[in-house]
C-alpha cells in the first residue's frame, strides 16, 4: 500500500496539489504554463463541466466537437511537472481508496502548448516548433530510472561529450515525443530538439546584473552537431514531460510558440496572437 505521506489525498478524495478527482479529467490533457492560458483555450469549448483551482494549478475539463479534453496549468519549470504528471497518473492508475496501483493501466495523452525562445537565426519569432525530443539540463529525470533507445543514447552521449569538452559540468538527460502525436502537427511546424533549462536567466544564457559561469551557452549549444540533428529552442518543461510520460506509460508532445529569438536578440511584437494561432491550430488537429 502507498503510504499517506507518499500520496496525499484530501478529504474530498482529490489529489493534494491539483485538487482533482479521477472523474474530473479526460484522457487527452493539454498542459500550459500560464494559469490564464487555460481559459484562453477553453473559451473555444462547447461547454466546460469541471473548473478547479489550487495554487498555480488551474484545471478545466469540457468538450470540443464531441471530444472530452482537460486543460491544466502547470506553472513554470520541471519541478512542477514532477507534481502534475505524477498526480494525473495517480488519478487514472492508482485506486485512491485502497492506495494500490490498478491491475490495468491507462495511457494518457499530454499535449503541451507553450512559449519558447529560439536559439537559431532560421527559427524566427512568431513561428512554431514541435519538439521531436528534448534534452534536459534541469536534473529532474536523474532521480528516476528511465531507459533510452539506442538512438537517444548515441545522441545524448555525443551531447555530453560536447558540453563537457567545453567545461559544462552537469548531467543532462534526454527523452523523445510520441511519434504518433508529432505526426498530428508536424506539417505546419518546424521539427527540432528542445533544450529544457532549470531557469530563465542564467540557465538560458541571459546576463542582467549577474556574472555567468557559462556566458557562451547559446553558442555552445548551437555548435553541437550530430548528423542532421540540431538544437532549436529553449524552454522549461518539455524534457520533464517527455521523460515522465515514458516512465509512466503515457504519450506526450510539446508545441512551442517562438516568442523570442536569442540569436537575433528579438522579441515578438505580437506574441499573444502567435500563441492564439497555435491554440486554434492545435485544437483543430486534436479533435480531428
């Protein structure tokens, strides 16, 4: 039995951080960082039957074109992803009454719709990137046992050699998207490898009033070459979503609205419209 301190259940039978019960979520879940973006998506729903809010976690579940969908805000960072994915998995794969994993496990679909910064001149602001895979610099998945494919192992080994040769001393990890979910969106998006960072400023090479340990981080990452592989963008959740989804038996894909180009030092003048267009496109494909 899973102990009370390990999986906290509230008096109303909901998981502790998300304040959700099993019947309140759908099998297809859209994740967003910003709590305000939940309603930005569900305004397109025909109806919303569940509305929950606890801390930074806002959840709406409803219907669009006959399909039941859940939209949940995760907040920023893979530390929050650790909470969100485990508690959503617990809702479908653990019997909360007896605190035991179910004999038959369910696979959820996670679709992240988020903002991101490009690290390349040819991935300009106001475009979209679908993350075929993600490299995590944040260390979350190093606390879990995860198996990589041979292709992932080779690419990760090449990346580790590249960064360590340049005196970056951290332990990156790597995980890939669901090919099936990528195929829903790839015809309208740039395909790339996303770098998930543990922060927005120094960990992404931004220098304001602090001196950085790795001031040439962007140049180092963009100089990485492995066959035709290239790193395309920065953000703060995708690698955690991909890694935990694989471990827990779920499918995941990350859709990125490019609102900044770090190579060109540009920020979108209409980033809200870029995100809005991505939302409409993603919903159209999800319900097909």
